[in-house]
C-alpha cells in the first residue's frame, strides 16, 4: 500500500506551533515579546486600540457561538464557525485602511465585523432571507464565496485593476490601496489559488494573500496537504511569505500591516500564513469527533487568543475588571439582539430564488419560475383533496 495510512506515522508536515520561523509577539501565557522586525508596527497603538482588539474578539466569538445555536434551533440553514480564529481575523481586519478591499471565503465573520458589516447581514445570508448579503462597495468587503478558492482569483484581478488605475505607490496614504484575499489551508491545493499566485507575481499586483491555516481542510489534516510550511510556497512564485502566530492578535496585526504597506507602495504581493486552529466544526453539518482527537483540541485551548490578551491587558494595567465586565455585558446585549432580530426575520418565499438571477427579465428564468410554481401548487391540490 502506497503512502501512509491514517493510523501510521505522519509524513513531514507544514510546520508546528511555536517553530522558530513563526512570528509571535504575545505568548499563550500573555507575555509580550519585543520583535526586532515587526515591533515598529505596534508603536502607534494606544491602550484604547489594545482594548479594542480584546472587545472585537469577545464580541465576534459571541456572535459566532450565538449563530451556531440559532442554526441548531432551526433558524439558520448552515453556519461556518470561526471559533478559535478570532485573533487572526481581528488582527488583519484592523490593519486594513478604509480604501483597502477584502475578498473573504465564508468564515471571515471577524473581518466582516472589522469592515463594518452588520452581523445581522451575515445571519440573514445563512438564513436565506437575503440574496447575497451586503453592498460590497459600502464596506470594501466582497460577498462571501462558497466555491473554494474562487475569491482569490477575483481578488487578484481586482488588485491588477488597482495597479492599472494608478492607485499604488503614490505616497498618498488616502489613495494607495491594497487587496486582501482570505482562504484556508485546504484552498492552497486548489488550482484557482495557485493561478492567482502566478498572475499576482508577474503583474506585481498589490495584494496580500492571507491563509488561515486552521490545521483541517474539513476532515483532511495538514500533513495530507503539504510537506512544507505553507508560507514557503510563496518563494516559488516570486514573492515573500511569512508565518505568524494566528492566535496572537498583536503579531497578526503587525505582520499584516507591514505586508499591506509593502503592497500599497508598489512592491507587489505577499503571503501570510496565520497558524491557528479551528476549535469547532467545519460547519454545523460537520462532526469533527469523527476525524480528530479531543486531546488535540485541549492543547489548542491553552493557546486561546482571547485569554492571552486578557492576561496581558490585566498584568500591564491597560484594562481593569470593570472594562472586562462591560465587554461581557455588551456581548450579552449583542447576543440578545441577534436572537430577537433573527426570529423576527421573515421566511423567504420559495419563488424568490428566481428574482435576482438576472438584472433584466430572462425567458429561461421565467419558464423555471412557472414550472416551480406548478410544482408547488400540485402539493396544495393534494392537501386539499386529503382535507
């Protein structure tokens, strides 16, 4: 039998947590470590900014857990949890400037929060109440993309357009623009992603590829996907790659800010591998106990991104118990609002799925709608006969 069986020894993997190449500023124990290369990108952060990082993470975790509960109660069709990945998303989301543009996959609820997307828009999307979500131009945050890796192609094309428009390397901080493309470790095996790397490199596009390596592509572990750390792939395409502790919001912020500034100045693309962990299921239709052991989850609980920041803020005197209590109260209020307004959302009519297929009337869509209406009416006739 060729290869290794699931029970056999694991081949060379894509790196390990805490390896020398990983950029880390805040340890799991909440200890702050000065970094010679990326520390300068934290120098202008205020205590309010640091408390804001904590608040963001607590609120989006509560949003995530509440949405998961709503799905279990039958209020949502599906939910893709981001539990454990809060620091990765808040760090990069807060590093972006207003004019930067983000292309998410389907798990970037924290980035959406940082870009100002109403959480109810996220919930409505998974409830089927709206037909896409939000106005991408309003938040410079593209719609969620379910097709694995497709958003990376879109992001690269958009970045090439920014370059052609001359909005790169002008030294105007309100004009120079970069793009961020978000994807998971599993998506790096997709052709779309690798083709994006080629186009971005040869056209020197102002894009930062942000991979949230949460160790599992649904049920496939990292060691089945790559023999080297993912960030090292970037060098083969001709641009730099960096691995950062994805559970360290300060390191993620600093590295992302550095790579975005590089892209805006005209130095081209970069790849960030945020080494993190998906604490929950891939989606609410998944059962992770079928393919991973609880001991692995327990190890990552001790690397919790929120707990380490709380320890740091407490020890350094940058936040007190009153602040933490206020954030918890705000999280409770957010959860209550999410429950109340989700239950108040109208159920979508089945025929509404045809309404926005095209901007103009379309003969095929009209025929499909008529056939579907006849199909639905057939059930009504049967129910009437049974009554």
